[in-house]
C-alpha cells in the first residue's frame, strides 16, 4: 500500500465513522426540540420526560460527532494537500461558512440548552434547542454544497497560469443542482435514522413494560417520522439518481452493472458480473425499470460502462475511468434495501400499535431494537457508493484522486495516523455504546425528580 | 485596505479568539489534578467551562476553515507539513472533548480526568510549538511543500514557544478558576497564580524576546511590552483579590502574544528558510472574488457570533457555588 491507498482508507474510515453520528445528531436535535415544544405548548410532563431522556442520548451522540468532525476539516490539508491547493479557492468557502454560520450556532446554543434549564425563561430555553438544531441542519447544507461541487463542479474556472480552480460564482456553488437534491436526501435520511433510533429505544422499554404510556407516544411519533422521511428519501433519491445519470453517468452505470449503452434498460436486482471483460453472467432485471427511473420514459437511452469508458478516453485521454463496479453495484442496492427495510419496519410498527394497541409478541419489539441499525447501514452504504462511484476522480472531470494526495507526507506517517485514528475510534465506539446503553437502561427520570444526580457531592449553581 | 490584508487580520483575530477562549479551557484541564482534591472540586472545575468549551473550540474550526478559504496554499502547506503534531493535537482534542461530555455521565471519572488533563496539556504545548515554527520559518521547496521532518519542528526555539503557551494558558486557567469559583478552591487557585504567573513572565518573556531578536519588527516591541505588563498586572490583580481584572489582564497578555506572532509573520504567512519559497499573503491567497464573498460573510456573521457568545458568558457570569443543602 502506498500513501494514496492509506490516505484513502483513512479518509474512508474516518468519514464513514463520523457519519454514524452526524445523521443521528441532525434528526434527533429536531425530535428533541419537538418534544420540548410539545411540553412547552401542552404542559404535559410526559413530554418533558421524553425531552430530557432523549436529550441525554442526543448529547452522548453529539459529542462523538463534534470530536470526529475536527478530524474531517483537518485531513483535507493533512492528507490531501494538493487537492486543497487545487480547490481551496472554491471548496474552502462553504467550509468556512459552515463553521461561521452553523458550528458556532449549534455549539454555543447547545451549551446554553444543557446548562440553562434554570437560568433562562422556558420560552428562551426552548429557543436555544431550536437554534442548535437549526445550526446542525445548516451545517449539513454547507458541507453537502462542498461535496456536491466535487460530484459536479460549477461556478468556477480553471486558471491556466496556476492550474487551479477558481470561484467565479458562489451562488452557483450554493445552488448547485446536485446540492439541491442531495441535501433533502441526506436530511430525510437523518430523520429515518433518528426515528428508527427513538423507536428502537422506546421498544426496549415497551418490551420490559416500563413506562408503557410514555414510550408508546415516543415510539409512534418516531415511527411516523421514519415513515414520512422514508418517502422523502425515496423521492429525493430518485431525483438524485436522475441528476447523476446526467452528471456522472459512469457512477450510475456502475451502480446498475449496465455495461453497454441501452434503450429500454432494465433495473438490475441481482447480478454476477465479469468486470474484467465488462459483462454480466447473471442479471435479474425488472424490464424497462432503469430507463423509466432515469429518464421517465420506457425506452429512454441509458449509457453503459464500456461505452462511457470509450467516450471518456476520447475526452480525458487514456486511463481507466471505471469505479469498482462490484462495490458501486452492491453498495447502491444495500443502501436502498436497508432503507426500505427501515421504512417497512416503521409501517408495520405503526400498524401494530394503531388505536391504543400494543403487540404482545416480544419479537416485535426486538425487531424494532435491531432495526436501529438499518438506517446507519443505509447511510454508510450511500456514502460509500457516491464517493467510490466517483472514482478515479476526486473532483469529477477535473482532478483525479491520485493527483490529490499530499506529496510531502510519507507512508510511515499515514500508517501511524491511520492506525491511531482507527484504534481510538474503535475504543470510543465501545465507550459510547456502553454509555448509551447505560442511560437507555436507567430510563427517563420520574416526574418531579430533580435534574442533578443524587449523590454525596453538592449540586452546583451559577 | 487590501482584502488579503483583511483576511490576514481576520485569521489573526480567529486564532487570538481561540487562544483566549480555549486557553482557559486548557488551563482548567491542566490544573485539574493539582486543584481538584476531591470529586466535588473536580466537578466544579469541569463545570466552570461546561457551557462554553465547545463554542470556544469552534474558533479553531473556523480559523482552519477560514485559512482554507482565504489562503489555500497556507492551509495545504501547514497542515500537510505539520502532519504528526497536528495528528497529536487532534487525538488530544478528541479524547478531551469526549472526556468533558462523558465524565459526568460515567460511573468512574478517573480515566476521563486523565484524558481531560493530557488532552489539555498536549495542545496547550503543541500550539506553541507549531506557531513558533511558523514564525521562525521552516524548510519549504519551490512548490511550497514542507521538506523537513518531525525533528525539524522540535528545535529549541519551538520547544520554548511550546512552554510559553503552556504556562500562559495554565495561568489563564488559574485566573479563570479564581473568577468562577469561591471558597477554598479559589484560594488554592490564587496561590498557584503566583507561581505560574512568575513562570509565565520568565518563559513567555524569554520566548517573546527571542522572537523579537530573531524575526521581530520595531513595532512588535510594543506588543511584547504589553504582554509582559499584562502578565505582571494579572499577578498583581490576583494578589489584591481583583479576579475580574486579573482575568482581563491575562486576556490582554494572550492577545499581545498572538499579535506579536502574527505581526512578526507579516507579510509572510509561512516563511521558508529560503525566502524565495516563502508563502506570503499574496502568493498563498485565494482570488479577490472569493475573498470578497468571504468578507461579506464575515462582516455579517462575526458580529452575530460575538453577540451570542458574549450573551452566553453573560448568562453564566456568576461564580459557581455549592447549593446549600443540595442533594
């Protein structure tokens, strides 16, 4: 393995890991803010208990998102310095905006929310969690604008003297068609994730017949969130795929294991391919499916991997322009599959708990608990698909990943950081999950109980 | 004023904000084992920065992002060149952040306290090492790539810089604890201020005078003097029991040190040992279009951020006191 491979592994591992926490933070911030709003409006203490209980789980998760996020910003410069030189003029702007507009907002107001229960008026305190939630969601917009620029660069020119990309239109970057479809896809995905999490945690308590009334409310709320958000994910994902067909046909062709250009292309459900020779041995298809999805017509023209390769060689010079087809194909399917399972689970759960019912079969609850993992898997698969599917490009059409890596960093250094981050992240994962389980087990405070943990140490006040 | 100058100043402001704010966060972490005799003390210490530490750390993220946007070459050279020190800083910030959030939620706090201590000590030292190297100049080739090794960065001057920020931030933490606590904890912090204050005066003074003799400009004698007077002022104010003034004075000291470093740097952003390869505000910067866009963003949002962060400090302005009869 060389510096490039190791740097890619490190970016992949740290990014997928970081994105385990991000969607839960995004979705859960709004759900917790929603519970607190419900309490504020109705005065029903049940909502306050839900706010505090899920708020605590939210904070445990949030901390991990924050600390792993700093690595993300730093490693563009650390491991991808030639990338940073090449795109900084364009790519740095949304990153700086994210910090200035979103990160300050979420971190500052979250501090106020955590410690401000008895310092701020109830209305002002409610506003702080909303400000933090808005900051969190806003940060997703800027970082996705930055990522979308790598998928579909717009609003720039290449400076022939310096050989660098230069921003010519910030508005074009912020309203990139890719951003406009990716943002809802990611946000809806975050709500699917948070919904499944809240539903699963609630099911854990319902299984033990603890606080049944309370967790029935949270479970049904959460499953509704997951179900509605799933529809949003599917629709935005569909638009995303159509835009991708146009902007990055190679990624879409790889996702479908479609080797040759086709009219009336079918949607592949299961394929075993021969990547070397660019064909499939087995391919189970829904006839016309891909053409319909990609072009809205049954006989729409869809490009295939081999033909695109020929065209790209003509356009960009000799080289291999194919991503790893097997990974693109399966990550795409697994993303959709895990997402659909999460939606089905929510639907089944809503049906089973309709009109005051509560299923007796413990497996029903156990499935909901296991179902927490589904959106996380779907999210990871989605990122693996879209990032690996863009290869060999780091910025589509203008910069290859091989040219992006830091020339001054050597193999030993990257090996040290790769191992270091991976080990620390693994330990933290164990710590985080144990802490989550601990607080899930403890459950919500009884009504009227003080916030401070009851032990021998005196409480503190400002 | 040229936009590149504006952004050089803005980035100096962001780092200053970061050092002033996270400086006392680091100091609290460093002093935790010294001042926290029992769990009650330690909880008070951690709680003193509880509401604000995360917002303080965002100053670093924004400084990084702003450097990326305004001076991509600087960002690329600095971050890839200082690869391993930054890795250590990242690890430290990771375990420290997690420790701060998880400590109060865990059954055993000892491991977290250790993580908080080392996670504070490491960056407080390493940022000084990093900035001393930036100011001193490092080997860069014609492509502005760093050509030195880790050992290049561990020169005596840089290590002195590390000790300088370490003592200065520790002092900042001590005067902050004076300001935010009462009773015996406050007394003990006061006794520490005398020792650390003298150390900061000596080590910080040695670092700044060396900097001045090496790369300084006539004007930066002014900021060096301000830094020295401010540290002495913080000491005197503490002796007189004026905690607010002491904290304000030490804040001025950190501002003056950062000003000295950035003023010595100007108009370079990353001087090379061979001056022909130096990165300057001109050859490292983004286009004027990008700088214009970012200037508008900063003009609108920086005051907003300052306002709501300032408000946070106002909300939590009181000393932490133990609630009598608290559970």
